[in-house]
C-alpha cells in the first residue's frame, strides 16, 4: 500500500513542482480563482531545478526537430516540434507520463474546475529565426472531447527580449518573454487568444518549450461547443 501511494506521488506533477508552490494553499486557491476568471497564470521557477535542468538538456541535445507550417483563415504558424511520440527521448516520454498521470489530471481539474479526465496532448517545440504563430485560441471539440486547460512550460535559457518569440496574451495585451522554467496555464475558451511573436533572424539562443492540453468532455449545453455553422460575412464593418 505504501509503495502504491509513493508511486502515485512520483507520477504526479505535484511531486516535481517547487515545494513553495505545491504546499502554498492560499496560492493554489488564487491560481484556481484566476483560471476560472479566464486569466493566464505565469509561474516563475515552477519546477524543481533538477527536473527543469533534465528537460532542458533533453530538448537542447535533440536534433530531429520537424518543421510544421500551416495556414487557415486568419491563422498561420511556422515552428519546429516533436509531435511523434515514437521519436520522444526517454526524458520527454517520462515528462509526458507525469503530465498525463491520473494524479496530475485530478490536480488540474481541481484547480481549473474543468473536466480533465480525457487524454493529454503533449509535445515539445523549438522556435528558430522566422518561426511564429499568429493569434489563435486553442479551442477545439472532437469526438465529444474538448481542450480544457493549456500548459506551456518554457525551458529557454539566456534569451534576449530583442530576439522576439514572446508569448502574447491578447485579452490583457500582455507579453511573456521566454525564460527558463516558467510555466503558463490557462483555461481554454474562444476568448483566450494568444500568439507567439516572430523570432528575429538575429536570434542566437534556442526558444524551447513543452506544451499541450489536458482534455475532457465537451459540455453539450456550453455555447462554446454548439455547432451553429459559419457566420455570414457582414455587408458593412466598422473596424
């Protein structure tokens, strides 16, 4: 029984968080309230240094990054990723298992007040010079599942602000520069638009991150999930 409890603790994201965060109950209540209010949470020095250093080394030494580029209406992206889980290094696979564990999903569900019992989408990214992502909101519903809570764990070292690559939160017109061991969290809905600014051609560092979504059941009564079809283009727009 004791081994089972220990195993659950080690598989939870809570085990790897900095102790001052994981044990601070008022802070956790504040995080929960702000998530439910539709804000983005920025946690500096989020994880214990040994875990953060291990994941930085994993991504920094990885060489098989793939370019992903796409264009949809009003949305273009161009960046390098590890999406194929068969190509995950061991450390990245272990990290995915931590973020996808049942104890972690239970913790995130408690903080967000969202259903997070579904699968977890998990990947790593490298933004090279010229890489970017135009404004988008992450909102998708497929097969009755919805992206509920987004996470972006920045693992970028020694990044200069003039190199670009800023995570920009549109609702509050606030940018977050890439920095080492900074975790971003937000509840996903149509109003949570954000983007990554263009990485300068002069950038010399590596903009590294681990990101994804905890997913759960889509609420059929939620207006965000109702299939109303595309809206008609207005004849006159005041912009």
